């Protein structure tokens, strides 16, 4: 049996590509999708100083918390253990494969056309639309390029329906505690019955998200003591629009060695989400900008094993990066360009959800490396199949970058 741990974008993409080669594929998730208020979770997250905000029912969250005790320092993030993962919160934002710098991967795309076709088919399943592969971007000046991403506010339910029709199995109420790689067994905790379950595996794919994948590795293999996850930092700011542009939503900014991708939220949408206000037209030229920085400003999260099943998760940022970015934004505003950026507020470590690079792919054998197909060195038939295996992380939506990599790893 081939098991995939995680039913978010990464897990379902892994199932999508593997079912072309294998039978008896099962996706494992701690819980089915539940009706939970997204606005309530986001508000709780915004008011949280540090730690993990779980997007699940309290029942599921409490059971998982009882299995492992985690201490958090200088970081916060949202996690989802229910069917669909974080797609339930952020929806789907996918973009053109050519809008990413594929040279950041440590390999060449020998069969790029096949990966293109698989990616387009994946988009069609998620969005229920046909998209042509072309460069959906428009440069409005030397510093700003508008980007037209495919976006859907709902989760990956359409992709799951397709996989069910293709005879991919789904198991719920199971939380992976550790891997017995010598006997090729996985030890899971049944959340409904409150006891451990052991299953034999032929191949195992970990797509539980970088932080949870790191926890599984630390619980399973004694030669791993701690792992570092790279994170693309971001900041929020007030953005003033001085030009008439229809449906401006996403753009890429490059100026004076400062690069970032930004998503704009108008005040009407924000007030409607949290407070149901409607009359906010006085803010029509102002937006909240969520700006993801180039990876040279990345911080990192260290996941460290403490005791039998406890963890210490610590976030660390690069020194002086806030001052550097603030000064460059001020210089840009003084030039009176089409967009202006005011009052940057920098995120806590972990809150960008742009995480990766805990297990870089390499042709060279190493404890913290994987092979170019995602398989862990020294641990045969165990693959990491989420953004944990990226050597670098892009400032644009990590979802596309990760999915391209998963399609590449498992395509032949």
C-alpha cells in the first residue's frame, strides 16, 4: 500500500500524479472537512502573539494537542488538520509556471512539456475552467508588474472528487505519530477510538506541511535532533493608488535591490469579512498590501525535539532587515510613482505560511538532504512531498512553486 500523509494541495497533487503509475493509493487525514467560521479563525490568529492557531473543531485540536506538547518562541502560524488542509482558509491561488524562476531548482526540467500539461490539468480540476499557458502579466513601469493569477476562494474539493473517481482511497481520524522504517510500518493514533494503529506501507509520502513533516521526522529518526525551515518574510502596509487600473490585485515590485510580491485587499472586503460594513467608499484609493519579500530577507523556524514527544519551535529573523526595507520604501515614495507604500508592519516569524527548505534536494548524500525524487537518503521508500523539499522559496504564492516540484519529482 502507498500512503500519503496530508490531504491539502501537496497531498492531493501527490495522489494526482502517483495514481497514473500505482494502484492502492491511500490519503490519510486527521479529520474530515467541518463547518468552521473562517473569519473567527483569522481574527483569533491576528490577536495571537505566538503559537499555533488550529483551523479545526476544538475536539480535534484538543486531541492532537494531547498527543504532543509544543512550546513556541517568537513565531506564530495557522495549521489545519482537516480534509483540504490550509486551502480551507486561503483558497486556491495558482499562477503561470513561467512566472517562476525555475533555475532556483537544483535540476533541469528534462520533460517540461509533460509537467506543463499535468499542471494545466491540475488547474482545470481545481478551478473547473480551462486556462491557456501564457504570460499573464503586464509591466506598467520599470518597477511594477501587474500579475493575473488564477484564484478560487474555495478549497480543493473538486480535485478530491476526481481522485475518488480514480479509486484513490481516503482514511480519516488518523494522526501520524512516527515511522518504523526498519519494519516499514507507520504508527498512527486513532482520534475516534483513542488508541494506536499500525499499518504496513510499500511507499510513504509525507505531505503534512513543513512544520508537521519536521515533527514526524524528529519523532521517527534518532539522528535528526532539530530542523530549520526557511521562511519568506512579509509585511503589511497602506498602499495608495494614484493611477486608474481595473481589478489591480497582485503585482511584483523591483527597485534598488528590493523585490517583493504584493496582494492588495480593499477596505470594503476587509470590513465585510470581519464586521459586515458596506459604506467605505472613502477608502476607494487605499488598500492593505500584503507584501512577500525576496528570499534574501528570509528568516527561519527551528523545530527541535524536547523529551519523548515534546517540541520547541523558535522563530529567528535576519538583523536590521526592517530598517533596510523601510528606508527603501521611503526612497521610492519620494519619487512619486504610481503606487505609494506607507506604515510597513512586519509579520511575526511563521505567519507568512511561505515555508520550505528543511530537506533540500541534492545529488550528494546527506542527513538533511533528499534525493532529486524527494526520497530521504538512508530511509528507503520514504518521500517528502510538500514544500519541505524546496531548495529555495519564491516570493510569489508558494503553492504553485511547490506543486510544480511535486509534479516534477513524480513524473517520468
